[in-house]
C-alpha cells in the first residue's frame, strides 16, 4: 500500500512538470506525461493518501529547529571556572568558552541528538548527552578536580 502511494506521488510530481522519463536505454527519452482523467460524475472520489494528525497529537515526522545551549561551569564548591571549554567530541570543534562568571552560550543548527564535552585544565571532563534538546537548554556543570600526578623518583 505504501509503495503504491509513493509511486503515485512520484508520477504526480512528474506530471506537474509536464514530462516523464521513459524506461530503458538509460532513461534518456522524454515523452509527455499522461494525466489521469477526472472521475466520472457520480463516481467515488479517490481516497486521500495522507490524513492530517488528530488535534493534540504530535506529528509523525520529527520537527527540526535550531537549539540554544547555555549554562555555567563551576568547580565542586560552586566557584565559576572562567575559560572552561565546551566542545563536540566527535569533531573536536570548540563550541563555547566560559566568560569570567563561568557562563557560556552556544547555538546548534538542529535539535538532533548530540553529545557535548565540558573541560577545564586540572579538572576531569564531563559529557552532556542531549537526546532531543529543546529550543533553549540551561545547565549547571560541576567539574571535579583530577588527582595531581605525583612525580616518580628515579
């Protein structure tokens, strides 16, 4: 059933442009499109291929929109960490650097799932996993200091 709907949609879109590629030999021949005649008087109207969603329900297709992520990065005591970075671990692109109050804001082009990493020198990194971010997202990220490396005696 779905295949028939897709095939009909493809034919109708081709008919809208007035031509259809003929099959065979690489599809190089172009012939005029055939448009179906309207139904005879008294005939049942063709069924609609897609119904509008019921009121109050979410559409089946996920809506894409830009996302703003903001927040502050602090140490374990709640003190701001100015100069902390937020980056995309898959591309290693730095997306934001915190200001003097440890605050950051960044814009993502889409609300697709993404993982962000926050870090600061001398502190362990922390990841933020956004599965379906909202238009505005606000976080408070607290980083834990890493254990100092003890030099080994030779």
